[in-house]
C-alpha cells in the first residue's frame, strides 16, 4: 500500500511540475505576443502619416479664374481615361491617402476631394501665352515697341533640339525625335533664302547611365550653320544623331549665346526655338541663364516647345520662356508641333514683305486674333471635359470598389459639380477679356492680360 502511495505522490509531483512549466511557457508566449502587437502598432503609427501631413503639400481646389489657369496637371491629366487601364494605378494611388471616416466632417470631405481633384487636374491653356503669340505674330508692325520684334536687315534662326534618351518615346507610331526632325525640316525649308539657319543638338552622346553623365552633359553640338538652308546638307545634319543621353539645357543655351554673339540686336532679328521633352538633368540652371541670355545685346526671341512633358518639366520650361519673354507651348502630337512652327513661317513671310518694302497690315493681323480666341476656347473646353469626366470616373470607381460609401460618393460628386461650374464660368470670363482686348493696341493688350494672369498658382 505504501508503495502505491509513493507512486501516486511521485506522479502528482511530476504533473504539477509539467503544469507549472506549461503555465510559465504560456505566460511567456502571451507576453511576447503582447510585445509584438505593441511593437507592430508602434511601427504602424510611425509609418502612417497623419491626415494633416498627407494633405499639406497638395494644392487647393481652384476658387478663381487665376487659380484654374495656374493649377498643376495631375497623374491622370491629358487624355480621357478608361477604367480597365487606370484602375490599378488609381487604387495604388489612393492607398496612400487617409481613408474617409464613416461620417466625415465637411473639412474631411474637402481634404479628400482636394486629393482626388489633384489626380484629375489638367493643364488649362494660359491666355498669357496667347497674348505673347499675338505680339510675336505682329513682329515688324508699327504697333510693336519691343526691340526684339522690330524687323532688322538680317534674320537668324536657331533650333535647339533635345536628343536625350526619352526622345525615343513613341507618338502616333513614330518616335518623338522623328516627328521633331520632320517638323523642323519642314519649317526651315520654307525660311527665306536670306535667313541664316542653325541646328544645335544636345543629349545625343553616351547613354542615360550615370557613368556616361559627365561625357553626355558636356556634348552640345551645332550640327548645321549658321548658314543658308541647303536641303541636302541639312538632311545630312539631321541624320547624324539619335536620342541617347542626358539633358544639358543650360549648356545648350550657353553654347547658343556664344554662337549668337556676332549677331547683335541692332542689325539682327534673332529667333531661337528650344524643343525639349524633359527637365535639365545635368545640374544646370537654364531658367536663370535664360534671363542672362535675354538681357544680352543679342536680345533673342526664345520660344520653347514642351513635347509631351510632365508637370515638373512644364514648370521649368515655361519659366525659361517667361524669363526671355518668349512663348511656351505644350504639344503632344505631330499636328500641334507643326502648328507652332507654322506661326513662325507667317512671321518670316512678313519679314520678306518688309524687306521688299511692302506694308504690313496690322489690322488684318488683329482680325486673325478672332480665330486664335476660337481655338483657345475649343482647347479649354476640351480640357475641361476631360478633367470633369476623369474626376467623375475616379469617384465612381472608388464607390464601385467600396473604397468610399454611397454617401461619400454623393458628397464628392457635389463638390465636383461646384468646381465644374467655376471652370465653365472661368472660360466665359477669359473669352470676354480676350474679345474686349483684341482690337486694342498690342502693348496695352499685353499689359492688361499679363497683369491679370501673371500669378502662377501652385
């Protein structure tokens, strides 16, 4: 009997020890689990930006005509979007935004709508650019007081062409470079026989790799001129390079300024067209240097064409043009590129007439402004429709995927309609301003419109 009692006592002690060990292990696991949850929560809290931090750098929704014109294009700016193409990008974008609460405040709705609007915002045409085009088109007329636009005995034209790697991008079945070369050749082939023409290129050496940066950035080359246009020789120059490297815009302008140094503005009308599809990538400051170039005795007319540029490139290239009081234009296809060079063709024809002592009919040129206004309002309306439809699509798709509720959708759609009304009213007001100004002296017109729209809203 004592033997059995001893066995039972021993077994009890063993079981008690096991239970104690298991309890200790369980407590330890619970403690570790709690610590892990607290750690994960802490990391999530650190990584998750507060709402106010997320929205702080997003531009406000426009509340005036000037703000509409000055808004920056968003991720989905440009062409109409189709759900199957943009949904993956949209939902990836929206993952970064703080989700709407179940019952948001007005401020929360406003902030969330501001974010969605920033994705759909388009680049509305700037009436200030249209005024500059009118002034340029009136080159040589008695109405023009700016010395650069007064015809001189000699006319010098230089095209500065971006040949960086991104110019390989496809547009309408051709590369951007091929389209640019064709438009440039067509333009210069119509230049008056007395005009000196030049073609300068950058980004055509090396590659886009870091190891090639120094070499690529240092190679800016005048592949033709200054000389009279010769088709065979110019074609050879155009075929001597392909897009490959970096983007030294300041370096190209410095080389151009040096080459133009022999053509002072007293006896020369100096025209430069810069065609680029991106920002400076060689650590230069082309915007500041452009001002130095414009203030020199060369006094060039510097017109800038942004070819399929993003928001950052557009901002830099437009600032460059502004610092020379030149024209900035964004183009996305061959037709638009040709239209920009066609304007220069008209000016060159006027120069030929002036050389032949023919009178320039300034009034007739002002009548042409009517067609410019019509084209402007058509472009504005198109961009307004694209933005409104894209913003509608964004809100609707978020609702369909349960990212937002039906009530959220209703509130956001109301805000969409409010901003649509403002944009429609802005178009009417800009058109009225342009129509009132079209028959005035070009200098007074320039002053009125530029003062009104000179503020760049970011």
